């Protein structure tokens, strides 16, 4: 069987565990091969290159676009990445070869960025295109670094390993992402090699422009489809669990085990990504099953996500949500009985490229929940100019998700459990397909609501 497997940044940093628990675990000889690994940058590296994914703290990219000294930042990056290299010498990394590779790559990137800065200063090219090119160049460095090191380590352990660098760093051929993936992989002997592929792929459409920080999962998905993988696997530092163990305690949650791509989309919509939704679609369409595994529990089969799975037992599979959302309530007495009011509001949201997570309506009101990071004061001003009353409130959303949750009483039981624990429900959304029941609540009640629902719905 040919598998395509993605290794996340935290797992890549613990590469000794990757070798022990994934690459060589219960495998010898030919059993080592017929696997393609899509690798992320080591933990934190892409944050240094671009910006911190959680805090937004600026990285080298922001130094470039704000015309600060990115040259010094790149010099400091070389030092940091060489320090990372030292930590893998014990695994067999040839330090001089690895250091030379990353220093050359960053120096080449610096030349490209300097040229872009000169073009930008001329005023003849739009800032947007220059900034996007800089973002692509910087993003590619992290995965090239980790993939190169991985292959070097395995080769020095007498394991056949091939590096596939999709960054196209010294390739000016105008290929799309799909073309580059197909062209680069077409002549590789997978049966006799472990293949390491960079999570970043260069393409004329710009993988960062299309998918931003979800790009490595998109590469993973495209490679799986291109080689017609028998199974796609994502290795993470945790299980896809019934609830966040950091909130409910590891003893009060379990790995999901089995679910479908519809549930995976529901999870992604509230920020609990099993896989980026745009990466999931090609796998689903091509009937490639996806397995989510815990790097540090190699004997556990993880969670298998398939196209048509429906749980035999009616139950909630995941309880999740977010406290980083805002509800916008639009009230207007002219709304009742008026055709197209919804459409007009959606057009206003689309004008600012804002999508909603949850929607609830009544005769004269429409409430929409959006990510707090997507909030734009200009949108609110526009809405206030058109409709009678606009209310904006920071809230949280908690969700009951599963492939087969249409059991009588689950909605009522959840609502009663929240009410009995002094959690007020501000809005509810529940579609006919019944795969996701969403409760909008006060933000400061988020953690308590997850615990309450986990105790009373999942484990009862």
C-alpha cells in the first residue's frame, strides 16, 4: 500500500520520536518504503519567517513590507536554524552539510528579497504582488530546511530516502501547483524509497495567496491525489479527541475513532481543524480515507475519516467551539415578509470578504457569528446606515458535532444542562442534516459550557 503522510511542526521538532514511532516502527527492509512524507517546518520556524500564528507578532515578512532591516533578521535566522541543526547531530545529521544548505538557501532568499525591494522602491509594480512574492519566498524556507535534514539523517542511517523540494527555488518554469506536484513525482521509485516532500509548493497561482498558513496540508492533499494513495495520514502531537483535553482533562475525553468528512468540515468551521477544508475536499472527492494519528502513541490506530461513515449508535462525537467570535445582530421592522433581506446582508458581508460561522433568524432579526479577527468597523458602519439596530457583542460558541446525532432530546438535554449551570444561551443554530448543534453563549462561560456538555452529553 502506498501512503501519503503529513508530519506537523511539533512532531518534526521531536524527530527522534518521528523516526522511532513513525518511520521505523515495526518496519524493516522493504516495509520501510512506499511512503511519502509531507513535512512542515520545525515548530516556530514559520512564525519567525512570517508572523506568530497565535499572537500575530511580526516576523521577517513584516520587516520586509514595513521597509525595516530584513537583512539583519535573515542573518539572525541563519544562527537560529543552525542551532536547531545541532539538536539533530545525535540522530546522524551531518552538521556541516546541513548548515551549508540552510545558509545558502537563506542567502539566495536574501538576494531575491533585495531585488523585490528595489522593484518596490521604483513604484512601477503594485505593492500587493511584491509583498505576496516575498511571503512565498520566505514561507518556502522552513519546509526545505526540515525536509533536507530528514533525508540527510535517514541516509546516514542506511535508509533509502529521497528529497523532493517543491519550493522550485532555482526553477523559473511557470508551473501551477498541480503541474509541479505531478511533474516532480512522476518518475520516483516509491517502492524502494522513503520520499520526503516539502510542505510548501511553488506555483503560478501562489499557494500562500490561495491557502496562507494551511498550505502544507494542501500540498499533502494534492500529492495524495496525484499518486492515488491508498491512505492519507496526518501525524499530530495529539489525538482528534471528543473534547479538548486541556479543558476537560485527558481522563474525560477519548479519541473520536471514526467519523466522516462532513464532520471534519464542521470542526474546521469553528477552528478545530482535523484538516484544512480546502485540503479535505480533493481527498473526499477521490475517495481517499484520512487517518489522524498521535505521533507519540504509535500503537493507537487514531481516527479514520471517510466519505460515507455514519455512526451506528446515535451519539455526539465531538464537543468543541471557540471563545474568539463576535455576534452581529441586525434588526429592522421592515424585514418581516420582505423577500431578499438575507441576500442584501450577505452582499454587505461579502463586500468585506467576511464569512459567518453561525446564523440565526427571526421575523425582524438576523444574527450572524463571525471570527473576531475578521471584524471590520467599516462593515458595522455600513450596516448601521441601512438597518434600524445593529448590536455587536463578543461571545463564544459551543458545538455538539457528530455523524448521527438526530436523537430525540439531545438539544433539550444540552439546553437544560447549560441552564442548570447558569450558562445563558444567546442564540442557537441547528440545520436539518443534524450534524452540528451550535449554541452562542456569553464569552466568559465558554470553558464551563464545554465541561458541562462533555459531562452531561458525551459521557452520559
